[in-house]
C-alpha cells in the first residue's frame, strides 16, 4: 500500500491493490486512513506497552479503555470477567470503575500469574474488588471456579484478552457465552492482529489466525449474539469508527 500526503495542497492519495482513493487530508476518510496506518506503526513500536493504571502496567490502547469505560458506565455490570491478567493493569482499571460506580466485582483469569504481579495486585488498594484465578481460561476447573463466583441474576460482562489464536478465542467464546447476561457483551479483544500480518513484529499466519476469524465463526453459529460497536455517548464530530486494537470485538447477547 502506498500513501501520499501533500500538506500544502491538503490532499491524501492511497493506492492499494491497484485501487486509488483520493481525499482531502482534513476529512473523515483522511483521518481513517491515517489512523489505520498509525495503529499498525504504533503496534509495531509497542505503543500499547507504555501505560499504567494506578501503578500497574496496562497493555491496551487508551481509546479502547475509554470506550470500555463508556460500556461499563452504561451497563453497570455486577461481575466483570477478564481472561488475560498479565501485570494486572486491566483488572485494576475495571476494579476502579466498579469502585466509582459503587457496584461490581472483577474476576481475572490467567494461565501464568507471575509472583510479583500477584503480590502487586493482592497488595493494591483495590484488591478487595478482584478475584484471581490461575489456570487456562478454557479449563473445566477454571470455569467451575468462575461459575461459583457469579450469583444468580448477576449482570455479567466478559472480556477475552488471553491467547489470541483463532482456536483459543473460539473455544473461550463457547466456554463463556453462558456466563454473559442478556443485554451484556462478550468482548473478544486484539482483532487488530488481522491487519498486522505484514508489519515487522507481526506474523504472516495472523491474516487468518486471529480473534476476528473466531468471532465470525462464532456469530455464524450463535444467532443470539450480534456484532456491534457500542454507541458513543458523546460525539460532536462526523467520525463514527473506533480507533482500536479491538475491531469487531463486541458481541452483544440478545437473548
Ligand atoms: C495480552 S496479555 C493480557 C493483558 C491485560 N489484559 C492487560 O490489559 O494488561 C495476555 C495474557 O494472557 C495470558 N494467557 C495466555 N494463554 C492463556 C490461557 N490459555 N488462559 C489464560 N490466560 C492465558 C498470558 O499469560 C498473558 O498474561
């Protein structure tokens, strides 16, 4: 793909697979084309590996976290289940939202919670909001522990951020679909992998082997889940699309 930007004439030309798109630089389309490339370059440079939340590294694009905050503010879940804890930044982030909302608890699952991360999460001021479970997210034993934590009629939101192969995400979607409440979401993160197969730190196999492939297969077999981009709660722009590492991530349970 070739992009030519002229900041004197204020034009942007993109040529991809023989197709030419010409637009004003200062336009919705101009912003979308630049953002898509910015996202790929930023991922390669590990931009998402530069943030903390309340002292813990959080491996996320800030826009994704602000959009999640909008979803959680609207939904007001009783339980937020997240697979993939790593350093603990995201479970602490969700716990802080629970504290601010005056409701909710967080369940964090990881196959390998490093001792120093476990101590940091357990010693954190928000630790009372968090239950950690160690094990593979799709293991029977882990799923039983999750089930024990969720009380009847609790509103449950599930975020899948562990192993991002198509096979594992598809298996997680199947394992966690019954935990999600009607009207709530399963969020299968990091679908950006589908666009990263040609960046230096990426892998060719990601073109097919990625969370979006799993999501598409899952929705084709589970008609009670639909793919949505949650509504922005404020928008005084003409923009409509999230700038995200989580494309096609939000699966809303309809019944
Ligand atoms: C991308 S990191 C999670 C980032 C974290 N959610 C955050 O926002 O900072 C992925 C994590 O998934 C964990 N993981 C990998 N395979 C897993 C599996 N089968 N079950 C549970 N966790 C897994 C890894 O140990 C790693 O800590």
